[in-house]
């Protein structure tokens, strides 16, 4: 066995232990769907587990809108976590700062079992956490791209992941997995590189976002672009950034990641500071308002507004049927050879179970191996981050087959 992480670090049971994000510079440019070419592309990545000598135990994990390469373990270099909602202390008091965004799913004995698999996680193309994106320096100008960055698609992200894996000498994936936009990438892998993927795990995802999903994403992007500090997308180096707009975008986004019932159960109409209304239009009177402002505040500290715009655009463009099958999902999925696992959550209205069912039915119609599970859970779209215990046995069983 080859260890790509060096000597095994001391680790708590079930944890991959301390990890470090690394960076790979791609030797060749990436040709994009929009017709442009990106040169000097860098990819941020982490790996967990041990690569087999045959290089046949690789699982690529793809993240959702605001994730990064730090999916598991405790970051040795950063306390800056993508788990906005988590406090500094978790239930066992060990602290969650610096923990990867899918730490509950990746590790020894976990859903993506690092005793068996070599798990690779990357920051997607267009990202702001180490992979080339709009805040990177444009080699042609020596200045950050800003809105000169080309529009990227999910297919471009997958193209970049494929080129990056080649730099590690990995040509085939045992599986590719992800939630939400990460699930879109997983499905795209199966369509784009059918001979390079053994299995797909697409969670809380879709083949194409519905009109309401497009609408909420449009509102979020508009909130950023209407902030005068966005400056047409060239705010880097000006000392001003569209934090107000991005905060609003995150508040909108966060509401779409939760279910109405979950918000009612948690906050109801509770007031934030007292039982009496204060007759204010500016302060966060209700608990739910205060919570959203908190989510906005933590998000703007860790995320780049242009990356939000490009990533949101990519996930709204994603449409397997339109891009690969002239409007027919079955045609788009015709070439898929991977076994497919689809998981959806009953309360997820943004990426509803019906979207995964469309994919299941298309694959079944083609006689392809597919499993579909709907987990009855109340929290909405973010269930894929919260319902780890209930996803784990399904994924472990699927990956053991
Ligand atoms: C998906 C990928 O691929 S990677 C990206 C994954 N990360 C994210 O999506 C980050 C944003 N999402 C979240 O934070 C999600 O809430 C989750 C799913 C990750 C975490 O959910 P939960 O554990 O339920 O966290 P929760 O939503 O309760 O948020 C807790 C925070 O809200 C704060 N909070 C709770 N109620 C209130 C309130 N009334 N007023 C102000 N703040 C409040 C808590 O103090 C806590 O703050 P802290 O994190 O600074 O300590
Ligand atoms: N909360 C997740 C869900 C997006 O689909 C994120 O911010 O990436």
C-alpha cells in the first residue's frame, strides 16, 4: 500500500486525525464549455486513507456551494471551518473548529471508510479556498481575475478534477460522491467519463434545479451584484468588498437549505431579547432574524463574493438532459456504466426527492444498476450535512457491494 499522507498520524477513533490542504498545479490548460481556456490552474486538495498499489480504491468527494477541500479531520493549519453553524465546542468538548465539513462521513469505519478507501477531496474550479477562481491572479494581467474570470460549468469542474487526479497518477475512481452541487459533479462524472467511474453517490442532488431554485439563486446573486462595493466584480485590492450583499445572499441561501417545519420548531415566533417587542425596524427582533444575521456574518468572513456568483451560476446551468441528451434524461444517461446510489431527504424542497426519482427512473429504464433511498428527516436540504448517522449504513452497504 502507498500512503499519500506520509506516516499515519496519531488519531482519535473514527477520525482521520490532523490533515493539511495541499496544492497541485496542473501541467495543461483547461478548455472550458464557454469556449475560453484557463491556464496555470491550481487545485487545492486533501487526501485521507491509503492508496492501494493498484490505485483502485479511490473515492473522490465533491463539495457543495460553500465547501472546500477540507472535508475530514482537523486542519493542522487553519481554524477557519466551513461548518458555519458549529460552535467552538462540540458535544464531547473536543471542539469542532477546524473540522472538515463532512467529518462525520469520512474516516475509519465511517460511510466513506478510510480503512478501505483512499478518499480525495478537492476545492472546485472557481473556488476561493485554494483552487483557481475569480480571486486568483490572472497570469495575463498580474491582477486578480474578478469578473474577468470565465464562466465555469459543472462539466468544467469535473474536467479539472479529472486533470488533477491524473497528476496523482489516478486514472479511475472506485466512486465519486457528493451532496447538492457535489452530487451534480458526481452525476456529471458518470456521464462525462463513464469508463473512469465505478460508482456514483449523489446525495440531496438533482439533474437540473427547478424554477424556484433558479429564482432563489438569482436573488442571491443580485444581492451581491447590487451592492455598490461589488464594483463590477473588481473589488479585490480596493479595500472594499460586497459584504452586505453577500450577507443577504447567504441569508436567502440558508433559508432555502432549511425546511419551514425545522425553522418553526427551532425558532417559532420567538423574540431574540425579551418577551416584549421593541418597535424597531433595524434590530434583529426575532430569533430567526438574529440567527440569519449570525449565519451571514460568519459566511462573509470565510467566502469570496465572486466565487459565490460563479458557483451559483454553475449549479443553475447544470442540466444533464439539456447538455447531454437533447432534452432527454434517459439519453443523457445512456452511456453511464457506474452503479448509482441516490439519497434524498423528505423535507428537502430545494433538491426534492422527485428530482432523484427522475434520475432513478431514467437509469432503471436503461437497465442500469441504481438504488434510491428517501430518508425521512425534517431539516431540509442541509440534511446531507446533518443526517450522517442515517446515511452511513446505506452508503457503506452500497460501497461494499
Ligand atoms: C456542503 C459542503 O459541501 S461544504 C459547506 C458546509 N457548510 C455549510 O453549509 C455552512 C453553513 N451551514 C450551516 O452552518 C448549517 O447550519 C450546518 C448544517 C452545517 C450546521 O447546522 P447546525 O449544527 O444545526 O448549526 P446551526 O444552524 O444551529 O448554527 C449554530 C450557530 O448559530 C448560532 N445561533 C443559533 N441561534 C441563534 C440566534 N437566535 N441568534 C444568533 N445566533 C444564533 C449559534 O450560536 C451557532 O453559532 P456559532 O457557530 O458561531 O457557534
Ligand atoms: N449549506 C450547503 C448547502 C448548499 O447546497 C453549502 O453552503 O454548501
